[in-house]
């Protein structure tokens, strides 16, 4: 799963500036991807900093430079809750950005929702999303999962990424999508892309804020194993970026001198 080069690390002064800077970077990258006339494929993440980024994109005066009808959107993980539940990543992303830009709904791929509160088969839902991914794969992708242009990821204080938690069976799952039960943070039932699927992104951006993330940022960037720190197990095929605020970067070792404070 190694990247073509060492990760880029960029540190911003605080979480607000981080969200604004990543939003600007995100818009620029989408425009660049579309400049060749093709549809850009993006995997979205959840979490508070991600929602701040999406809101900053929605508020940006340059958002209309993107042809939103030519953006294909996937999710890295999802809480297995009923459609429209405020804790679902898709609901939060919709309120912050997706409901206010002119998307092509045929290119919008939220993960399946539970049919009713407390009811549903997450394993069947994971299989359904894997089939949806496979249907979008093209011969040039050389896999039953499409090659994503950009993967956005957050990191939990325990080092989890998407819904791949330390010590959980999904870390070893070779299928495209896995169901997660008994997650250590609520809600306990989730769907997640697995390591092999996350490895299909050309670019991976980790966006991390907060002092509680500093130990795992240090571990992930210092060569920790992916079973102990799942975030250490995901890299982009061409580029990996860690976009941090100063608090999340506080424990980075001195040999990561390429870090830039902005």
C-alpha cells in the first residue's frame, strides 16, 4: 500500500483556518481534475472538521468554478442508521454542502441506511455497496472497485480511520466493504470501506484537528503498524497529505521538519 513518495505534512494555526484552507485546496483540486473533461471521483468522510470543510466549500465564492454535475461522490464509512438520521455522515454532509450544490444524483452514492430504527442487516448492506462500487469500476481500473481521484479521511483519537477500529475484525477483511458491529464509539453498527478499497485512491488527504489527536498523528507518521493505528495503513497511490492544525501536530518528531506552519 505504499505511496509513491513520503507524505506531505501541512500544519495550520487552528481548526478554523485548517477548514478554510482545505476547502480552498479541495475546490482547486476538483477544478484541476475536471480540466481534462472527465468526471472526478471523490470519497467523503464524516466528523466535525470534515463538516466544517464542507460548510466552507459551500460558502466559498469560488464554489461555482466546479461543475458539480460531474463529481462522483462515495463515502468512506457510515453509521448504520435510518435515512435522514442526523448522525449519519450523509445527512451531515448534505446539510453542510451537498443539498446546496447542483449534483447529478446518479453520481451520488450514499451507503445504505437501516430500514427501521434498530432493524436491518448491515452485512447485506455492505454487500450491496460493494456491488455498487463494482458497477462503477471500469476495465482500466483493474479491480472490482473504481480508482478514486481523492479520498478524504479523518482520524480518531484511537487511530481509527473510516470505521476501521484497532482490534476489530474489519482490519483483516479483504472484501470491498465490511459491516462493523460493536464499534467502540456510538453508534455501534457501521459500514466501512476496507483497507484494500481505501488503497484505491490516487490521492489521500488526512484532515485532523485537536490536541487529542496529536499522539496518533505522531504514531501514524512515525511508522506505526496499521493494526495498532489503522490510519497508518492508508496511503494514496500517488500522493498522501496530512493536513493538520497546530494542536494535532504538537507531538510530531523533529525529523518531520518538512512540516509547514501556515
